[in-house]
């Protein structure tokens, strides 16, 4: 079964940094879409970034405007791990962060991804 597992969350001061990890298993890296999402209490789930892998060795990344320039992604194919590096964290970034995986067409991954496989989430708390 496809599976993703997040880790690396924690509590930081405003302006701090965190690096989240998403371990990916049971997937085929052919037209694969991976994504990071977050949800704060009382808020709707928000897409942060999606990453499309037409092959295991190439990818395109699509960031949400609200995190552009502060968050970045990378992927370690040897470890099958997706990373979300977060800098300049703000209190409004406080949320449960999730990763997800689904084989999708490129346009679906970029614009309107729908995922079958989700992780359990990792909490990020930013203190003012």
C-alpha cells in the first residue's frame, strides 16, 4: 500500500526555521504528485506546494503564493523522503502539516490535486 509519514514538526519562535520530512513508500515515480498541506484549527485545509515527478529523476514544483520565498522543497530519491524547509516562520504558519501522494497528470498536480494517500500530520507551532 502507498504510504507517507511526516515528521520534524515542533515549536519555534517567530522568525525561526524548521525542516519537515515525509517518508514515501509503496509508490511508483511515474507521473507521481506529492504535496504538502496544512490545516489550522477552525480553518480549511490549505495547499502549500505540490511536486510532480514525471520520472524518478525529474520534477516540477508548484508553490502557493503565501509561502513563496520562505518555504522550499527537496527530494532524496535514495531515502524516498520529501522535505519541506521552512524559514522566516510566522505565527500564522501554526498548523498541522500533512504530506500526500497520488499518481496524477501534471496539470492536476499543479492546479487541483486530489490525493488518496495522506500522512498522519506533524504539528508546527510558531510563537510570537
